[in-house]
């Protein structure tokens, strides 16, 4: 399914994950997560803004009770390449004693997730895991553990399904390379 030139998708290239592939991945992840947290109540922490669309789908596909919070960080790339990250919008609620799943739209270098893990751990959650819908196939300088992930993609810049290029293309219902 290609939609190059259809208006919304103007400027995008090859589609890496179309709507049906996305639906299948979300369903598979939700099944796995629901099974792993069967006797628990899940506290999802979405990383703004890229995770918003995936999180909305994942949340509705889960069969365990789930609560929701969001965090926003200033990408390290805009400040430094050292992996130092600044929190732009912090969580609304404490996560102490909660079973926390940090949800990212995409994992590239892993620096963001790695920072979020270290930061979250200091807040003493009962458990802490990570989920990213799309993972780039590349070397990661950090030792971030991805407990759940959807699809591995080549190390290219992608947009759609919540992922942006300068705030554009988040509303594309598929994940595509930027042309
Ligand atoms: P990290 O390199 O794993 O820390 O990813 C940092 C952030 O960069 C992600 O959460 C995204 O917001 C953004 N990002 C990385 N790769 C892409 C991409 O291909 N498209 C859109 N955003 C990306
Ligand atoms: Mg971005």
C-alpha cells in the first residue's frame, strides 16, 4: 500500500508498516503484555509526543486494568549528544509501588529510554519495563532493555503513526520513510 502524493502523505516514501501490519503488531503486543500483567494493574507512561497514537491503540487492546500518565523530554540531540536529557513535562502522578510500562513510539539510539529508565527507577516503582513500537536496526551505545517491541526497521528516518519530522506527518495511519 503506497500513498505517496495523496495529500496527507505528500513527501513520504516507502511504506514500512501499513495499517494492517500495525494492527497485527499492536494486537500481538497487547496479547503478550496482557498475559504478562494478568494479575496486575498496569501503569502506562507514554513518552510524548511520538507514542501518543500507538498508546491509544495499545491501551484499547489491553485486557488488563490500566492507568495512564505522560512524560515529555527534550530530545538529547537538541541539547547535547551525551545522553543528557531534560524533562519538559513530568508525570502527573507518583509511580512508587506501581507496575510501570514506559511506552515509546520509536527507539533509535536508545538514549531516551535509557534515561527514562534510570529516572523512573529512582521513583521506586514496583516493577519497570519498556515498550517501543518501532525499533531501528542499529548499534545502541546504551544497554537499554526493550521488554516489548513491535517491528524492527532499517536505520532510516521514518514518519507517521505518531512519529514526526518537525511536527509534521504524525497523523499518517502508516509508518513510512521520509522521501
Ligand atoms: P533515541 O535515539 O532512541 O533516544 O530516540 C529519541 C527520539 O528521537 C525518539 O523518541 C523520537 O522522538 C525521535 N526519533 C528517532 N528516530 C526517529 C525517526 O526515524 N522518526 C521520527 N522520530 C525519530
Ligand atoms: Mg520528533
